[in-house]
C-alpha cells in the first residue's frame, strides 16, 4: 500500500504482513535454504543443538503404530521429524529457540528470501522488495471491520520483532503409511530414523547430525528395503519377535 505524506508529498510504502493471533506457525516445513537465511553458515549446528536439547523426548515416542493414535493413522511408521518455527510452545517435541533479535526479525520479515519471493512482478517488471513486509497486523480477522481498524492495528515490523522475541521450534513427525506405501510429502528432516535389519529384527537408529540434508523419500526407500529383508509388509506383520524393542510399538 503506497501513501502520500501530506506535509511534503513524499511517498511511503506499507508492506503489510497479516498474522492472526491464533496462528502458531512462523516457518513451516523448514528447508536448508531457509535455515541458512535465518541462522547463517552454522545453521546445521544450530538446529542440531535445538534437537539434541530435547533428545530424550524423541526416544520416548512410539515409532510404529499398529493402531491409530491421535492424528497418526494405523499402519504408520515414523521416518523422522521435520523442523518448524512457531510463536508458542508446541507440544512434546518443542522448545525455546533463543534467537537473536536479527534472527527473529528475519523470521517475520524475510529480507533474505530468494528473489522470487522478495520481488513481485507486474507485467514482467520486478517491484523490488515488494514481498518484504515492513509492518504487521497481528489481530483476529473479526476485529478488522474497516480501513481505520487496519490502520490502527499497524505495527512497525522491527518493533514487533523486538517486543515479541520468543520463538519456539517444533519437530513434527513424517510417517510412512505401510498399508498405502506412501509418505506425507518429501520433506527435509531435522532428525531422521535409519531403519536397519539386525539379528532378524527391525531396529531404529535416530540420526541427529546433518539436519535437513536427508528427505523423507530417501528414508522411505531405506525402510522399504529393510522391511522386505525381514518379510514385513505392513505393521500387522510386526511382532515382538521381529522388532528390536517392543516398547516403540503403539498397540
């Protein structure tokens, strides 16, 4: 939105980010490209530090679902966990991210995003940095009934990031559906599971290093090879005899 200063006729651009108060996600399904934009060259170590800080919680999770549980369907086998940033604590696999002020600002503003996201094109002409917000409306949509309500709710984005510094990370499971032989998108994983066949049993190894370098499809293919080696077709075929730890099975 472009406005004219009535005092000196100068033009002011308002590039507005709208976030509802009940919207949790700030960075959804993090990729390595976005991670380096936010965390810098040591981004992998940063994410590894986050996930290792809640390492015990990963080992408490069921990894094989012979029955459905919550939003996880019967027949699911966990491949790993994708990485996301949210504005409030997000359940079991989450924690405070302790971002710097500049990192928080980048999460909200996206100044380092790829040029295809930074610049809008009108008639093939780029509008430089038109996709980078400089102010924010953080409000319930029902409370904005007219233009004046929107103007009154506008906050400078840098000020908003300064006064709302708490950002949390959350790790969301990516599962293989053994009955359908499918996964829920080929997502980059912050922690992935290397499923091996050892002593004629299915055994998981949780890998915390090199986050976001392995995607779900690669883990799925390894899991399917291992299941085939053990003559396991679906979770119905999993028993205490062919899995290394029966405690990882939801039954």
